[in-house]
C-alpha cells in the first residue's frame, strides 16, 4: 500500500474529508487532458477548456505582465481559499511581491492580489456565487469575471465582510479601468472573443 492510499484509507476511516484527500483521489482518476478540476464547497467540478476560454485567460495574463513578473502569476493552479473545502484553480491569479509558498509549495490565499475567472456554462454559478464569496472573504482586492456569453466583464473591488462593496460591468470592447486599484492598470478587452 502506498503512502497516498494509506492516507486516504485513514481519512476514510476517521470520516475526515480534507482538500488534500480529495485532490489525492482526483489524481488517481482518469481525467481527460484539457479538463479543469477544482473543488468548490466540497463539490468536485470538472470542465473542458475551450479555445475561447484560453484566449481570454492568455490575454489577461499578457496584460498583467506590465505589473507582475511571470513568477507571481498563476493559471489553473490550486490555491486553497476560506470556507468549506475550497480548493480553486483560478483561471488567473496574481500574488503580492512579498509572497511565499506554504510548506506544500502552494500560494497562500492571503497573498493573492488579483483573480480573474472566465465563465464556462457549466460552472458559471460558482464564479458568480460561492467563488466570488470566498474571494471576498479572503479579501482578494480585485476580482474580475470575464463572461464570453454575456460579452461583459464584471469588476469586483473593495471586499468587506465577505462581499464586494464595488462592482462595475463593462462590455467586451471597452477597457476595464483598474487604475484606482493597487494594480494601476487598464485592461483592454477589445480582443476578448465571445461564445
């Protein structure tokens, strides 16, 4: 029996369900390549990556390079957020200069300065609901939702008491002004494709 199987067996025996155990289970599953997997509120969500999704994520990452070095940007990398079993694979995350990884090599949610999620039909409710609430609870200063179905970006800022106080919606093609945030950037959306 391997160490992973041993831990899973121990967790199952004790009734303890942790993010680490859940992700260990997922690593054993035959998940098709190109599928994003994350855990939101203890529920496992899998969604295939679409080209439209990739183009928007890549565009956001390219524009963030004006402020962040590659080493402080992440895409589809597990970050654990507050709340019940929240292991998110943010489409885009940017971490503070002072950031250090935890003892498991993961970024800490306390260091996340910016998150962007690109909407997928099957998981849209997570991005607008529990993930948005978790990001606000974690006090992520800037949360951007890019919705290729609506053709809009939703900018959420000023987290307070588990929700965002300020929200702004702009149509694709209009720049998202984030100059009043610590990012100090304007995000161009004129090349964001629609679904």
